[in-house]
C-alpha cells in the first residue's frame, strides 16, 4: 500500500477577499496541489457570494487530505 492510495496532496492558502459591501474576509482554504493560483482565485470568486475582488492569495503550507 502506498500513500497515494489513501491521501491526496493539497496546498493550504491564506486568502483575503472583499465583498461588494466592502467587507474584508480572511480565510484559510485548502485546494488540490496541482491547481494554479489563477484557478484558486477563480474558485474563490465563483464559490463565495458577493466577491468584489480577491486581495491576497498566499501559499501557507502543503498537506495531505484523506481520500473519501
């Protein structure tokens, strides 16, 4: 058995984005390692409501996510 059978490589990001009401929201988010920062940015804009702009996308750490 190998690690790849049970785990996916992920990258942990610190992100800050601004809403249309000018509220700044900061979150720690996890995405697949193979995703580009542009894909991460697009995902944030599409998957959270009322995102005006993404201010910060900072790669914080690498990790493993259990395959379900």
